[in-house]
């Protein structure tokens, strides 16, 4: 039986109480590369060797994927549709969702294939990139460590800048409510609120164990759902009075990079996928029917509908945070703003786990063990200061979303999976298919990632300078 074949492995592989995009930095492993380390008498099935204390079922993994993909980015989708126009916005959102789903497939498949070769039950994102190069052709093997460090760097950059978006979200919504009740502070800049926010953020980010963050996740879920439902109420309440002639079916092509980078920011959750898949003991994550396909079909459909109806309702006045379009003088709208601020505040700690773990893994060996506790406190405090400084430097939400989507998530979610798949198929058993269609497809994905990187960054920086 499968239970009798399961092997013990390091506890760092076990992902207990998965709550957000958090558990992806802690999958260290030693990858065997010599012939003596590899047993070839039968096919190694990673799922038969996973010793997971709380394994995920199909439905559990489905909830986790939906939860990790349905974040604050959904509030920016109506502004993305405004940038592209209704036709391009709707079709582009669907196609971008399919593209993101496909790149997740590439990463999960590569991880599973490498696990079979390395005789390991599971691998993390950076370790998968390292192993793919290590098992590749001899001339690319020296780049294995670079690939691992590059993925770690991209994860660190992505989650630090993503948390900076959270800081702007939190303070922006609090500022709206405070200004309504206290007109005397209406001239306070957003940075003042960020300074005030530093204190509770720094204290809460000292929590080091994921299991202690579970209550934060529960609060974040409840408040986010509440804010989302109130926003939907306002979104549909006046949609019958709109004038369709004022809505654009197509927009200026120069706005498409902003649309693309915003949708990638909102929808891309590739950093969470391997931690979720690693908690499953049945091969149900990818394939047809697979939990990933079910979850992403729901996510893409919801994002498309929110983007369409949000733009139809508010038109060109739609904000990069659609909650800002709600009336400031109504209690329900104020509750929605405070709820989304609370949800994002408690989600911050879960997202913060990622850059914190990566940074600590890099520096802990250089610090004496008797100073580890104080070093953790200092490191976490400095990281919070750094993230808040990013938000203070770029307080315009649409600009920072565009920058994060174009620079960080286009690289992490598009380019790296394509590069991993291409490298995997360069090996002895690789197969690019008829007329090497997989090769051309990976090259196309890489080109799209570069398009998002350069054009999205250009227009975001241009808007920042002109604004």
C-alpha cells in the first residue's frame, strides 16, 4: 500500500495550514546528481513518498488556489478594462488568464518530472529551477545556482513590491474615511498615514510561525468578502442607468501595456502553486480534470465579469481601486473601505513571510546562533521599513501596480516558467513536439514577458514622471 512506501523527509517540506502566498521560500533540499544517487529500476512516483501531516484534498486545493488568486488585484480590473476598452479588455482578460494557467502547468509539470529524476517527494520554486538546469545538458549545468538565486531574487522583489501595494491600499482607504469625519486633517499626505501604519505593521510582522498567522487569515477572509459584497451592491445598483455611448469598445493601443501588466498583477499567483501542490498526495493538481483548471476557470470568469461590469458602471471615472468610486458619505461604503483596509493589513503578514524567509535563509549562516533572535527582530523591522518606503515613494496605486506587474510578475509568472520548460526539453528525453511547436511556444511566452516588462515599465514610469 502507498502508506507503507512513504518515506520520511525534512519537515521543511510540510506545509501546514496553508493560508496565502506565503509558504514558498522554505523548501531547501539536496539534489542528487550523480549516477550512484539515482535508482533506475522503476519509475519513482513522488506522491507515493509524501509524508504530509495535513494533506490537501481536491476541494481543499481548489479553495487555496481561489483564495490565493482572489486578492486586492481584483479591485483594479475595472480600471484595466477602461485602459483597453470593453472588447479588448474582456477578451484580453480571458486570454491572459489562459496564459497564466498554462505557465503554472509548465512549472508544476517540470517540478514533477525533476522529482522523479532526483527521487524527491517535492521541490519548491527556486529548487525546481536549480534542478532543471542541473539535470540539463552539460553546457548549461553551471548556471544551476544562478537560476536558483535568480528565482529567489524575483520572489523577493515581487513580494516586497506587492506588499508596498498593500501599504498604499490600506492607507488610501483609511484616509478616505478619516477625511470625511475629520476635515481638519484633509490636507495630510498619504505618507503620514504610512508612518502611523508602521507601528502596528512592525509589531505584527514579528510573528514567525505560519500556524500563528491562521487567525489573521480568518479575519482577512471575512473582511475581504464583506468589502467585496458591498462593492458588488454599488456596482450593480446603478448599472441600468448607464449610457453605452460613453463606454469605449476599444481604447488607445498605448494603454494596452498598462492593461496587460495590471491583469497579470491581479491574476498571477504562480508563487503559491507549488506549495499547494506539495500538500497533495494524489495526482489531481494538473491534467483534465485537474484542480488547477477548475480553480482558474472560476477565477478568470469572475475577474472578467468584475472588470466588465465595474467599467460599465463607473466608466472613465473608475479608479485603480474600484472601492474609491463608492460614495464617501454612506455608511455601507465606509464599512467597505475599512473592511478592505483590515483585510489587506492582515494579509500583509502572510505575504511578508516570503521575503522574510528568503532573506533569513541568505543571512542566517553569517550570524552567530546566540544573536539569531535579535537579528530576526532587526531584519523584520528593516524589511517593513523598506516595503513602506517603496509605497511612500510611489503612492500612486495604478503606477505601482503597473510596475509590479510588468517588472516582477511578468518575469516570475511568464518568463521563468517558459525558460524552465525550454531547459527541461533540452535534455536527453526532452521533446519539443511536431515542428518543435513547444520551442516556439516557449519563445512566444518569453517575448510576451519582455513586452510586458519593457512597455509596461515605460508607460508606468512615464505616468509617474508626468503625474
